[in-house]
């Protein structure tokens, strides 16, 4: 099998798993509070990533890590999985899954605007156009099928879902600047993130977890396929691809596929505004990612 076919197989697996995650979020949150649910998922992801690092014979990279890199992992772990997922999961608790997921997708646009103060990059005119189009999509999705009727959506949920994209974009920038092995970086991030979650649970007195099998299983599933190996599958797909552009754009199929899982497993009626708004958000992202013409 050639590298291109392998690339598409890895990309297809990543997209499939990511498209099931909103459903898993809602199932686990139906039986668990956010903090214990996220703690189970984060610990699961830590274990999976440890296995990946050991299987890849990269554990020696952890033993020689510098204090600066360790501090960097502590900061990244605080942003993700700790802060980012606490905000995102609260949004999922307040909104239908088909609304929360696409609102979080505007992070590539937010990334460009955060790059100005952090990376000192200039903003092109197309970025403002992309942001405008994407936010029209956000408005349409937020209406939840009642485009011309106000007061139907949960404003806090909308603010949390869109606001979480800021933290993910910030995490993305810091993670890109860190040149360590991806598997090792992710493992250490989740070690610190899990530590923060456990300490928080102890402090607020929610250390004891009472849940049925369904909630725990869904949380473990999230830890494996949202936070753990799926990201590594995606990186593998990009590494094997002859050109990353074609593979990268495939990720935007995930929210459309997720509508099927949301409908058939959660029995959410799919609002006509969800795919319409999704198309606008993705159009904005593609405009942003389009290479500028050379003069």
C-alpha cells in the first residue's frame, strides 16, 4: 500500500472518531458532572499516550527533559485538557451537541487574530472577510432552527462554545512553538492536566465518582478517541500525505458526519440551520487558509 492510501486511511479513522465525540460527550454528561467526567477521560488519555510513547521507544525523551520544557508542559496542560475542556463541556451541557460542536470550529479564524500579538504577524484583508462569514454561520447555528425568532438559544452556552475556540487557538500556537516529539508533549500535557483535575476534585469535594457503566464507558471513549490516539492518527495522515492541503480539508467532514450520530443515538432533530451555518463557518476557514495570490 502506498503512502497516499495510508494517509487517507489514517485521516478517515481520525475523522470517524472525531465525528462520534459530540455524541459521547452528551452520553457521559447525562450521567456525570463535568469534572469527574473530564477526569476519567483525561486519565484514560494519559494511559493511552503512555502506551504509545513506550511502544515507540521514546520514554527516554522524558527522562532527559529540561526544567524549561517541564514548565512549558505544565502551562500547556493547564490550558488543555484542564481549562479548555471544562469550558467546552459546560457548553455541551447547555446546548444541543449539533450546536456546540460547530460553534467551537471557528478556532482557525481566531488563531489568525491571536497570531498578531503573539507571533507578530500581519492580518490580511481576507481574514476579516473570513471572520465575518464564519460569524454569520455562528449566528445561524445558534438560532437552533428559529432563524428569525430571538430568545431561543442559551446565550451562556453560545459564549462558552465560541469562547473555547480562543483557548484552543492559544494552545495551538504554544504547542507549535514547542518542537518536542508530539507523543511526548501530549503525554506530559495530560499528566499535568490530570493532576490539576484530581486536585480540583479533592478541593471541591467531588472525589467520589458515582456513575453507571454507560457514563463511565462514554468518558473512557472520549479519553481514547477525542484526547488520545485520534490526534496521533491525524498527525500520521499529514506526515504520509504527498500534499497536506487535500488531507487537511477532510477534517471539515467530521461535523457533518457527527450529525448522523447525534440524530440516531441522541435522537436530536437536526435543525436546518446547523448544516447551513456549518457551510458558512467552513467557507470562512477555507477563505482564510487560501494562499494569497502573488503580485
